[in-house]
């Protein structure tokens, strides 16, 4: 494919204390095939060499753009919101695409172009996929995230880990405008918020069965993969720390009218794309832990 005809993808990477793995993550992004990459890295104040590593790549590659935050964002998703606001303020062609990146994964070379091709062929606006989780013991597990959606799943879960997402121009800029007028959404993980906004706003979402990312599984990103029943238990134990607060914000922003019987039925039986999760969420809902 002629370079002039290759689509451009803006990759947004939030970094903090990431010196151990961030080189391999950056290189796997720059080695994507079939696309032009513009990589934006926002680095929170770190105690390791993350800043100098990112500076070295921005000096070497003209398509690597770094920003060093003066103060800590407080969390990775808060930093992602900063990147979204910054990138959306730039003059960008309407044919462009956007992706989120963690700092410690490895992307297969065709990750982005495969997603773009799926968005085009399926006429969708947002994309997520399965992923292969690498745990601390170096074992690998395929994480299924390609289940069909149910009516109100977006109030209770995201589509997949945000590092699998690819968005087209319309969805990305629509969400950035929503972010500007509804700052309270910053209290929700960026990937879950994007998915909820997309579903509520009738954007089309594609759930791919591909797994083109090695996702490093550790305590700080346990919500993204949720491996099997043990992953669900970890998710349940985290309700009081993060889940209820985020779900409450989404409920206020995106909950449809609860007057109709159809709405009430779907909220009870279609909370999750996994039936067992939906059942457990219903039980938790009965005890008032979630809305």
C-alpha cells in the first residue's frame, strides 16, 4: 500500500513508572504495518527512567510526541482523559483513527490495521477484541471479550480492556466533546466511559474474536482481563473500592428512562454479556451494592 493511502492512527499512551516494559510497548506500536502512526505519550512524574526513555524516542522519531505532566494525574485513566482532551484540540483529518495503549503490553504488527479493516467492513465506529493475558508467572491465557452485547451491559461493564480499542473519527470527537461538557465522567475508567457513551449514543461497536495483543496481567490492571471465575471474584472484591462509584456515575449519565417494563426487564436479566456474570450482578444488585 502506498504510504499516502495508508490510514493514520493516533495512539494515546499514558505512562508512569514504566521503565521495565515501556520500550517494548513503544517499539511494537511503531512497528505496526499498513498504517501511519502518531504516538502521543503523556508521562506522569515518575521515580524511574520513564521520562528519559520516552524523551529518547521522541528525539529519534518525529511521530512520537511526549508531554511531561507537571503534577500527577492521580491515575492512568485520568491521564488518558488529559491526552484525549489534548489530541482532540489538534487539527486532525476526519479519516483518522484513535487507539489507547497501556505501557507494558506488546502489540502484534497487524493489531491496528486489522481493527481498522474490521471497522470499515462492518461499518462500525468502535472496536474491541479478545486479548492474550501474560501473567507474572509468564503463563498465557486467552481472554474472551467477543461476546454479543445485551441491551444495558454498558452500565455494568466495558467492552474489553481499553488497550484493544480502536475508534473512528466521529466516535472519538463526539466523546471528546461530551467529556468537555460532562467533566464528571472523568470519575470513570476511560475505556468503560467510552464504551458506555458509544452504546448510549447509538454508535456501532464491533466485538472482534482476534487476539493481537499480549496483555501483561498484574494487580493494577486486574479489572481489564478478569480471567475466569477467579477474575470475577477479584472484580467483586473491588466493588467497594472502585466499581460502585464508577457505575453510579455512568448510571446517572447514561441510564435510560426506567419507567417502561422493557427497561426494568433488561436491567434485571441483561446486565452482562456473560450470563453467569449477569446472574451474580443481579444478586449483588439485590443487596444494594450496585444500582
